[in-house]
C-alpha cells in the first residue's frame, strides 16, 4: 500500500491532445444526434459527460480513445488546467442534461437547441476560442465573495472547482526518464524562437541570434552526452541496439551545428551571406525537431516496458552526475525556463521522487527562485508530491 501511494501524484493539468479529443468527440456526437434526431445519442453523450465529472478524467471516453494515439507525447505535451476543463465539461454536461430532459418530454426543438449549444461551444474551442473560459474567470471572482456570503453552498463550489472531496484524480507517478523528454520541450521552445528570428529577414539581429544559438547548443551538447553515455546503453541492452540511429542523429546535429557556426562567424566578420546563414539555421532547426520526434516516437514508449521504475530512477541519477557543475550552473535553469507550468510541476515531481533529499535541496536552490512562492509551495505539498 505504501508503494502504491508513493508512486501516485495528483493530476493538475490535462494534455492539450486529450482536451481537443474531448471537444471533437462532443462536436461529432452532437452533430450526429441533431442530423439523425437521435435521443439515444444525446442520452449517451450526457452519461459520458457526467461520468467524467463524477469520477474524473480517467473514465472520460474520449480520453480513453485518444490516449493510445498520443501515448508518446502525452506526458510532456502542453496542458490545460484540470479545474478550467472541469468547468467547461460542467457547461457541456448542463446543456446535454437539459437536452436529455426536453427530449424525454418529447420537446425536440428546445432539446436539440441545447445540443446545438454544445456543438457551437466545442467547435469554437477547437478553433481556439473558449467560451467557457470567458465565463470562468468572472465566475472565479464572484465565487471568492460568494463563499463568504453563501457558505452553505461551498459544497457546490467545491464540486464545480474539483476541490475538497471532489479533488482531481490520482495518476501513476511519471517514469523518471521522462525528464529527458521534458528537456526536449525546452529545446523545442528555444528552436521555435530561433526559427522565428531566421525567418525575420527584415530585421536580422545577428548578435542575438548568435547568443540564442550558443545557449541552445550548449544545452543540447550536454543533453546528448547524457543520452549517449548514461541513458542509451541500459536501454540498448534490453532492445538490441535500438538507440544506434539516435547516436547517428546526434552526430548529424553536431555536424550541422558546426556548419552553421562557420556561416554565422562569416557573417559577423563581414564576409558571409545572411540568406545562406538563415537557410542553414532553418535546416538545423528542422533536423533537430525531427530528431526529437523520432526519439519520442520510437524510444519513449519502450522505456516503461523494458525498465522498472527503480531502474529508470537509477539511470536518471547516473545521468545527473555527468558534468554536475555545468548542470547546476546552466542546464537545470535553462531546461526549467523553457517549460509550461504543468511541465514544470512534472519536472520538479520527477527530481523530488528520484533524487536524495540532499540532491533535491541543491536543485531547489536553482529552481525555487524561478517561481512564485505559492507555486513552489504547491509543488511541495505532501498530498501532491508524496
């Protein structure tokens, strides 16, 4: 029982891929219900919506369908707040409930009208505009006052927010080596900035481009060393040399980096061509992104199948021993800075669960100043981290 508890953490955010899958599920379901005038489909959608409110994301049908398709990306994908998504699901559930009620009373016009509201709201959300979010933030401000005035309704406010007895569900603690996948997300953040600069031909800032490239290459070089020296060998021993292709890709990334650095220095010396440099930068960015995708699609799904949690934690600790001074002085903060709030929570969670208290205390001195005090304290809350 103790092991089960220590291997579980609270869900704070939901990966965007799952959020979009739920929205698409609602759009398709309500359109089918309206087109075929099917009460059964509306009832079914209502039951699936309310079950996820009562029992959490783990019973959401759309999530269960989508998870196998996005398995290699879900852990370190961009994510959205559980509380906000619960509020949106509550609105969908209310509309589907009203639709079910009217259809049960043989009133098809208001019945399918409420289903249409769900179609419209979910379609807008897929397009990037969240109607529920527009309602949610004024509601949050009102609830702060309402909790004092209408204290007897706090149980309802807790249910809507997913707090108190309705807190977000638990999930298994992430595999330790997913820390390397989170490093990929930091690399992607920096690559996106560099790509934007390389495409901005009207205002090329060569010195800023050089600074960002130098920082990213410094980060990538240590990351590649960590993988080549400490992460790949134990995986290879169980997977018949599966990492050979990634070592070759590391060499190609380094070759492109050298070619790009020469072109950059030539531009700085006044003898190079900016267009040629931009072409090389974009080529390097494209290959780097492809390498990250390849590793995630092929290698990441294998890790929990061939290594136990304890073995992965041991490998991670071996990884963190490489170039410790460089890791503490630069790599740790650079990785953390490039992550979203939910990814930062997972990053800290992995370090705390895998490292000794003394090691984590050292990492804390670097990471804690990068966050608001309340946020860090939430990261360290016992029922969320232990």
